[in-house]
């Protein structure tokens, strides 16, 4: 899953991708990408929730929309 992109990026720097267990590459990459996306989504939605809470608090104090 996307290994060719990693390989191309490394090749551009004069490096190469060494695959020790070809059967495990897809599972590992999918797992890693899933973890990265999950982390980014948590940060994004966490910030959005925090921003909504701040907005509601400011509206409550000022008595109107921000």
C-alpha cells in the first residue's frame, strides 16, 4: 500500500528500500498509515471540539454569537 511512493522518494535521495519480508509489507504499511490518519483525525476533531467549546463559552459570556 503506497510502497512505490516510499521507494521513489528514497530513490530520489540515492537510497533504496530493502524489504525483508515481502508478505508483511502491505500489512505493516496499511497499519502505519491507519495509525497516522487516526492520530491526525484525533488532533483535528479534538481541536474542533475545543474551538466549539470556546465559541459557546464566549457566546454565553457575551450574550450573543461571536
